[in-house]
C-alpha cells in the first residue's frame, strides 16, 4: 500500500512538472487536444516505432527503428538523456514497473533484449524472427513474433508459446476473462485466444476490410476498437460476443490507437500525417478533430497517469525528429 501511494504521488508530481514547464507552441483553445511541447530527439533518422513509459523516473523510451537504437527522454527536463544502441530494428517496447526492467523487441534478429532500471543489459531471449509488440501481463511478458505466435516470458526466459494462424500485430490483454485479442492481418481476422493455453475461443472480421494493425480495449465498456488500413476504417466490436457495434472511416497508415476512458475518446495516429480524435461515448464513432502532424507520424502513446498523449514525429525536410506532447481537454 505504501509503495502504491508513493508511486501515485510521483505520478502527480511528474504531471505537475510537465504542466508547469510548458510553453505551448501549438494552438490553445476549446479543441480536444492542446499541443503543449515539442521535444527534440536529435539526429534520429528513419522510422520511429513504439514507445514505453517508466513512470517512477519520468522516462519515455522511444524505439528508433531506423537508427537501431532506443532513445531515453526525461519528461521533467524535456530532453534526451541517452541513446541505447546496438539493436536490430527495435519495434516493441515495454517497461515492467514491478521488475523495474525494460524489454526491447527486435524485428531484425527476432530477439527480446532486457535491461535493468539503470539501463544495463541483463540478457536476451531469442524468439526466431520479427519480434514485435510487447505487453506486460502481471508477472508475464507477452511478445508477438514470427509467422504466428505470442511468446510468454517470465523471469527473463521463454516459458511457452501461444500459437496463432499468422503474424500478430497489436494485441490486447483481457485479464478478467483470461483472454487475448490479437490482430492477424495476413489471416484477415481478429483472434480471441485463451491467454494461458492459446486455445482459440473466437475469430472476428469485417467483410470488405483488411490490414487490421492497431487496436485498443475498453474493458469497462466491453468494447474492442480496431483500425483497418484497407480501407482506412475504425471498427468497434462487442467483446462479449464479437458483434460489430459500429464502424467509421479514419485516416491512413495508422499504427497506434488509444482509448481515453476518462473522456470516452479515441486517439488515432496515422502515417498519412494526422492525429484523429473520435468520440466513443456511444457506438456512432463521431470524429471530433483531425490535427496535422507529419508524414510517417504513425506511432503514439497515451499515458493516463500523466493525462498526456505522446506522438512520435520522424525527421523530414531538414527538420529533426521530435516527440509532440498533447494535453487532452
């Protein structure tokens, strides 16, 4: 209880520091998001993939896939603390606050590399190929990889594989029901599997749509939000029975989507150069804002504890790569 209270206080202090140090470069007003700050990543070239947060120390980790590196951003001072190098196409990142470890999934060599809180290497787990999205599930670390599997890691070792029909993209954990929702774009479906055995419990799809990559889970509302890139669409499924509850067009080349439960909103970051805000108060999925970002700005991270949305902006046209920090209204 004391540790949890201490962590909550730290989060509040960090959020206050973020707010007090901000000189907003973007427009302020009645819109759903204010662009508070742009944090330079320095000379980061090529594609930027997913991000992770260490709330205890106020650090944002950025997968610099094109650089084969991971950037470490201090959110209090708004600067890059260091760059960890030597990766092979880093894609997925996860920070486990219980074990105080950083996990980095590499698409190039299929490894998951593990680091201490001091960012010292602790070892690696070789999975095979194309290690991608990572999720922390209690004491387990789940990693999508290969032609169709989610690896289960515990204490720095692989203890099981959950088999799939195709390579997994984004997946979400339903700890209450013991399920995983997994996007399998090459199989043109969303797989619902038992999170312990990997047994298939269901399979959902939307006729006429494919390339389902990012997804978000609204546990309280029993809703799963899925983005399809072909045709760019947002679909919402009822997680109790797989019923398609709603559908709406969205922006192109999306790679991240987050559900803001406080405001019943969805944030979609798209490589086409837009950040789309959608009202999800009901299943009509009404778009309320479309904010310009940058070409290839397809990854983002919503941190509810800080009430902030971070969007990765790749370098372009002589401009350095940046992290844009948004504050929801």
